[in-house]
C-alpha cells in the first residue's frame, strides 16, 4: 500500500508562484511514476506533469515553461513548482502514485489564482 498526501495549495495573485508537495509513504519502492493532475469545476481531470522513478519528466502543454516537477528521493516527496500562475490554473491539484498493479490518489489541494 502507498499513501500520498498533497500540501502547499492556497490563494495567490496572477503572476505569483506556489510550490506543491506530494509526500508518499508505505511501499514507496513499488512506485513507477508520480503524476500531478488538476481538476477545475465543470472540467475533466487534466494531467499536469509527471516524473518517473528514473527522473524523466513530462509536462502538459498548458504548463510548459511555467511549472517544474522534481523529486527528493530521500524524502519520498515530489514537488510541483508553479510560476507565472494564471487564473485558469485555478483547480484542485491531485497527486497520483502509479505502481505496476495499483494507482494511489491523494485528497487534493486547492489552488486559487486571483486576477
């Protein structure tokens, strides 16, 4: 079993920055990829960025050049540095940990960007 807990959300003005954290615990050795998703009211869940166990990353088109995903293996934590935030980035941000057989979700953290 793996548990993931997101933190770091909040209210920020447009153009500002936030750093989200996704802390994993339990059988973290089984995790292949950690992915950040977001979901705004009335919208489908959207993949934001992912990072593999080897450190390779993949960013969604809407956040390229603004968001950076990284990991600290010693802390079993993945970060999402979000810069140049826009009102359209407002959403609940979720962390997903994917192993070969299972997918684990956190409870989400709210990010609100005011114009």
